[in-house]
C-alpha cells in the first residue's frame, strides 16, 4: 500500500480494534492491521493480549524485541493501513550513506565538533563516497552471502573494480598510476594510507566477517609481494586480472606444523637439474580465499633458506575447504602442492630472501587487521548503546544499571585507544619509505595488533553480557553481537598470533635499547 492510500487515524479509533478477529496496533506513529498476521507471529498471538497492546501503542514492546529493519520488510510494510493524526514517525535505523548520531559510533574525526591533524577535506569527501557505496552495493550482498555461504557476488566485485577499490586496498603505490579512483575524488598521487584506512573501516561496518574475508582479502595480502618483488613479466600477467577482480590471489604461508613460525615451514621448493624450474611439494593450511584463488603466493623452504614463489593453479595444486566458525564465503582452504612445476622467474625477491619479502608484507597485513578491528569494535559499541537505551529492566532503561555503564565505559575506552594508536602509526607510514616501515614499524604494529585483538575479545564478552540471551542468538536483536563474539578470535590468530606479535614488539624494543641505559 502506498503512502497516498494510508488513512489518517486517531488513537481512539485504533483502540476500538482490539479483538481476535479485528486487531490493530500502533508502532512509531504508524497503524498496522495484524488481524490475519497475529497467528503467524513467531511469538504467538497471545503476546498481543498478554502485554495489553491490542488496539494500543506497541512501540516500546516492539523495540524491546525486534530490530528496526524488521518493520521495513515488504511483508510487514503491507500490514500498515494508516498513520496517527498529528504525530510523526521518529524511529529509524542506519540511514544509507549517513553518519551515525550515536555517541562513539563514529571515530572522532567524523564526529560533530571534533578535529584531527591527520584527515583533510579530501579524506572526508572520500569517506562519504565510500560509505554510500558500501551501504548501497556491498552490505546487501554481505548479509545474503554470509547466510548462504556462497562467495561474494561477481556483480559486487565488478562494481568495486569499476571505481578501483581493489587497487586502492593494496595501499599507495605505482600500481595506482593512471587509474581513476572513486570516480576521480582522489588522484593516484594523493592517495595515502588514511584513504586506505577509510576503505577498510567502512567495509568493516558490514559486520559480516566471513564475507569480509571472502571479498578478496587474500588478494590484499597475497598481491603486494608480487607488486613489490615480482618481475615486470609476472606483474603484467597477474596484477591486471587481480585488480579487476577477474582472478584472485592468496597468501599461502601457514602450515599444519608451522603457523607464526615461518622458519619452521616444511613446504619445499627444489630446482630442476637445468635450474629453470622449481618443483614444489608440501601443504598449506587455513589459507583465506584458497578455494577461490587462481594464484598463490607461497612460502617455501629452499636450499638458500626461505623463499617466496608465485604459483599458478594447475596440475599438482589441490585445494579443499576448511570448516571454520565463520561463513564458507571466505573460501578458507587446505592446499596440497604435489610436484608442482614452476618457472624460476616466478620467484618473488631474491632466493633465500623470503623473510624480508614477508616481513614487509606482514606489516601491511597486520595494519589492515588493526583498521578492521578498531571499526568492528566501534560497531559493537554502537549496538550496545542503542540496546541499553531501548531495553527496559526493572522498569528503567538498561543503562540505569551501574554495572552496565561500567561495561560501556570499558568498551568505549578500548576502541578509542585502538583508533588513536592506529592513526598515529598510519601517520608514520605516510612519512616513511616501504623499507623504513619494514625496519621501524614491525614491532609497534605487532604490539597494536595484540592490543586490538585482546580488547576486541574483552568487548565481545562484555557485549554478550549486556545483550543476555540475545547475545548468543544468531538472529534478531543480538545478531551482530553473536556473530562478533563467534568470529572475533580470528583476529587474534590470523596474521600472526597475538602473543607472538607482542613478543616481537618487545624484542625489537630491547634491540634498540641504549648500551649505557641504567636506572
């Protein structure tokens, strides 16, 4: 029914329709005829009479049990027959492309009346365009694919490629030269790590972790070694197809017996007698996008040490899906390399020089994960602030309880500390060469990732307590909380276990200690 056909009704008129066969209710100044729907209601028809809302205003009861988007679904919109005379709708959920008005729901630089030394007007225009794109194009697909476990839709991948989002997710660099970025909002030479941070954080707002990793996150960590260490011939073969979204690449380092211990890898690469090819044997495990990828950036044990080699899917390469606690949309794989023959020209960087290739790449990978963690935590803070305002307990809003306010205070403190540390390190990245970043920022980024993933898990636990039973329910009011609590441990493991990264940061600091430093 269109708005032109809706009737204007008084509360007195609505109150007359309060029986089993003739049942109306009011939600947010809108009148709904649920006479036929009541028996289809998941909670049963009795709730309308037991809670004394038949013919009455059910707004508070509705929002105590349902998310706003429920009432916007077509099957429920059809139930609306009118609007209340002299009253207007005031409830809304996220507005596509708009900033949230909920305190702490946005980073400080996007909040009214606050300032930042890091972001320019160009960053602000860029953020606005990225948010609108993500909300309109990506989020609907993310919700659907997270549910059915299928890979991200090619139409969405193509739409992202059209405005060169895939290229921008690789960070600043020569690969952006000549490209029109986000319809010309930012020039390739202007694009910096804060622009990339914006993309990652806006993308994280979908709150769908499996889909998030499925949307070419393997390329984000698998392609940079090709960009930075591949020959011109290799780059010409691989880069255009990956940045256009036609083919995926993934980073294949972790193994069943060697995760964070890169030096302990067992996958081997041995040269043929003529020295023209590598013969690769071994397995890789927990490889994001592995089942979806055409190319693999593989860490191998060679005669000279640790070497990184680009492998193309073909004879001897087999991938099998691994079941994880998030959606199969991520394409997480176990990979077997059985006498795979690869040209020596596919070597990325010098033979035996794989540690440097990976260390420089790990910095970017871990930084991206910190960007995502900070924004994902903020989504949970927003959910909790909304819930504690609308949820009534003991006759008062949930946030009237001191223990709830204490949890909210801890959540807010955590996310703000992560975001501010992240922005400081991003500023350093903007002012350092790639080589300087590899030398100076491995420790600080490792420490930040450890801090981010630990605070994230604390926030996830607190959020479940705030939402109660809804926090462990996959649908409804707590769906984002349940999903976050279930998938947040991924961040503590992927890209390097948090304990290992914390130790990395301290060891780097100890190496830099002045020899004459004394108490």
